[in-house]
């Protein structure tokens, strides 16, 4: 059998591993990275996993899959058990018949975690994964040790509609048969818009190999439609989150935002729902934090994840600096 035919029988995850090879750090004594599949409540979850110890759940965002975390996983897996699933409808996870929204995704990811014997975890999310991560923490607060939210916004919280309706974010309402017909066969052109225009510098964002791998993932039958379903559900998510926000999170929360992206919006929102939040605005970065500023973002995440406890003093609201990092910790007393 020729190599091309052997590859044709592989799943997307295996093809991506062939494309990217071993993750950075794999040769430096890091635990091996495994790709696995788990059937949970009618969803076949694909996930990456490595390491042992306290659990860390990593949730990817739009235009990417769990593979976005491959550079970070080896570093975290030295001291933690890391699980990075493809969200329902993405990558090698199955496409459910319904429930392609943030809250339902959180319930399903939680079911995956419990099926893997995880009773308590640190949860990290980027982009729409941020929204799923917030819903996870709000629905199961006793099971979340800490929460990290990376560059997007929280529908239904504060002045969320200004962010949602900004013309630069036309993709939130771009869906349906005509949109699918326009993008079909042109997935790379469409996705390059996000990777280029949502970066601070289009020459320092996702590399060509990753762009091609993610394009392959989203060009598969039904995958773009499934991803867009999460956007179509944003008004419903806003109602869900407005209800969840009535019960502020009590665990430590880290906010990472690009100065050229969610900069001031996300930290301001999080202060409304999490009294123990620390905001770090990454100067010189757009939306693709791990790709644009890998060293600063990886250090911030690993430090936060490794810290047993964060008891923050009251120091006011989040700030933005022109330096490499701007950090403000907030502890907000909620009115009765």
C-alpha cells in the first residue's frame, strides 16, 4: 500500500501529528502526548492528553482545534494531567445533532472530564473556548480550582453588545447556505482573514503549516457549519451568561488579552463576574496570544497554573500599558 493510501485512512488528529511532528519539549523529558477518543453522552470526543497530577483542561477557539495547545502541553504535563479536547463539532470530535452552543458544550466537556476520572480541574479557554470555560466554571464552581480566560468577550456581561455588533466582527452573523457556498473551496482565504487581520502583525501569527492543517480541519464536510452554529447561538449564550453572572465566581481567574484585540473589553467584563481576577494585557499582541507572544503568554499561564492560591487585594480596575505586560489584580466586593 502506497503512503498516500495509508494516510487516507487516518483520522484528522493523526494527519495533524504527521504534519507538525512532535511538539516542542517532547525531546526534553516531557511526558508523551497521546491522542485519544472517548464516547460521552452521545458525543465522540477527540482529545490530546499528557502527564499526571492535578488536571488542566484546555479549550480551543474558532479557526483552531485542540492542536493549538501542542506547544504548551509538554510544559504543563511535567506536573499536571493535561486534557485538551476538540469541542463538539470541531476537529475529530463528532458533530452532535443539536446543542452547538457554549453552555451545552461546557456540560459535555464536564461529562468528558468526569468520564476520565477528573473531579476537579484548572480550566483554560481561548476565543470561544473562553466562553465554554466560563460556562464550565459557572455551572460547576466547586470543581474548578482556577480559571484562565484568553482574548474574546463574554456575551451577556456588561457592554457586550458593542463588541458583538462591531462591524469588524461581521463573522458572528455570517452563516447559512449562501455563506457556506461562498466559503466552500475558499476556506484558506476565509480563515487567513482571521489569522492575518486579527493579529497585531500578520507576519508574526500562525505559521503556514498550522494554517494548512486547520484549513484541512474546517474544510471537512459539515465542520464549518458546526463551527458557525456556535456563533448563531451567541444571543442565546448572552441570555445564559446573564443568568450565570448573578452568581459571581469565587475561584482565582486570570485574564489574558491582546492589546490590539480584546485589550480593555475582556478585563472589564471579568471584574463583573469574578471578584478575584487578575488581568494581563499583552502589549504588541493581537488575538492569537500563544502564536504572537508565546514566551510571555506561556510564562503567565504556567505561573498561574502552578500557584496554589491567589488572594488578591483591591487595587482597582484593569489597566493597559505600552510595556510588555500590564497586570492589575482586582477583588470586587459585590453589592447585596
